[in-house]
C-alpha cells in the first residue's frame, strides 16, 4: 500500500510527467474545480450557482499554465467588480430613481461600446468581462438587486476556486519553455550537421525551417506566462527569442551557400557541441560546466577579429558560422545571468 502511494506521488510530482501528460492533468484539474464550485454553491444554497461553474470554465478552461491562470483570475476579478458596480447602478436607476427603461438601454449600450473599444488592445480581457458582467448583473435593467448581488458573488466564488486549483499540480510555463528551447536547440544542431555536410535537399531544408519556425512561435507564446512565474524581465526572455531567430536565419543562409574555394565548409563541431550542451543544461536545470572550447570551435569574440583591415571576411559560410557562434555565446551568457539573479532556467547550486 505504501509503495503504491509512493509511486502515485512520484508520478504526480514529476514535472516531466506533468509536462508530457499536460492535457490529462489539465482535464482532471478543470473537472475537480467544477465539482468543487458545484458543491460550494449547492451545499450552502447560493442562488444562481451555475455562474460560479461558468466562471471556473472561463478562467481555467482553456489555460493550463499557472502564470496564465493567475493573470486571467486577476483580470476576471477586476472585470467582475467593475461590471457588477455598473450593473447595480443601472438597476437602481431604473427601479428606484428615474424609472426610464430607455435611458437604461442607452447607458448600457454606451458602456458596452466603451468596453468594446478597449477590448482590442492591452487590458482587453478586463474590458470584455466588464461588459459581460454588466449584462449578467443588470439584464436589461429589470433585474432584482438581490439576484444581481448573488450573481456577482457567484462569479467571485468561481474565480477563487479557479485560482486555488491553479496551484493543484500546476503546469508551469517556465518548465515548458525550458523543454521547448532545448528541443529547438537539438533540432537546430541536427540541421547544422546536415548543412555542414553540404548538399541539403531544398524540400528537406524547407521542411526543417518550417519546423524550427513553428517551435520558435510556440516558445514566443510562453514568454508572458514565464515572466509571471519567474519574475524574469520580458526583455531578457525576448533577447533569447531574438538570438534563436537569428540562429535559425543563419542556418537557412548557410544552407544556401555553395561550397567552393571561396566558401569552404570547415569541419567544425564546436557549434553543435554548444547547442547540445545548452539543451542538456536546460532539460536538467543545471548550469553547463565551463570548459575550454572544442578543437576547431570559433569563439564569439572571433567575429570581429576574423575581419581584415578592410572589414571583409574569408567567406560567407565562415562569416555565418561565426555569427551563429556569437549568438549561441550570447544566449549562454544571458541564461547564466538570468540564473544568477532569478534562479531560472538553472537552479542554484
């Protein structure tokens, strides 16, 4: 019994298992959160409890990363409070003050139009939820204040439940970012090996570049959540993103250079070794060991030194190789700086 419990615990706490089975863990998390919202609202007989369940689905239904859920829950809470206050004002205006339904309709249309204007851009989710909550709370101005208040309470309960369950076996965007960056480096190393050998088939190259581009897009989508989870400035994560984009472009240009006396393809294993070492470090969460450059490895500082007095290089392929090496060196440097200050992506020793 104890062994079975230990095995189950190890599976649940293993970040690699949670990453590989992210959809399953997310489905279980949402289902349990929904059951809790139903139990809370039904158990203590809260009116209109279905809005708590709807809120749970809105907040975490389509999001699996902890950082995303935290942001969405906060925005949901702000939008709910703003919308509820505006909705209650509309109800009071129609039911207790002026009793003008037409004024209520005009004011509601103006509020929703204003929210729609701000829904396109930064803070758009808050604006959209404000408009939705106004309609939920006030209806067409003929809702009972008692019902409106309980609907607001239901939405807040659902937000809290969703936020609590974001801490239950969470899927961290920071872990996904590490694994995806490592996969991108390994795929780039494989492409570099084929380019180094020469004679890359155009169709194969196009397929490789498309795959690398898709991996880069996936990496970019994680940056906001990673920044939330780790407190790493977005600018530093964007710097890694930029370096990866430059490396992919360099690989594509290297494949287009024909090998000849002017553009020799030297036997260089340093680039691939650097890529694979960085990938290993990202996957393990341990900083790469400082070691002497491999034989034939071109250092980042050689980019400038390799130019002659007239600023020319010995060939396009050699120049692109040095450019690729410089970006990898810069990537390694930024990752090390991030780890020393934020303990990400490498854990402190």
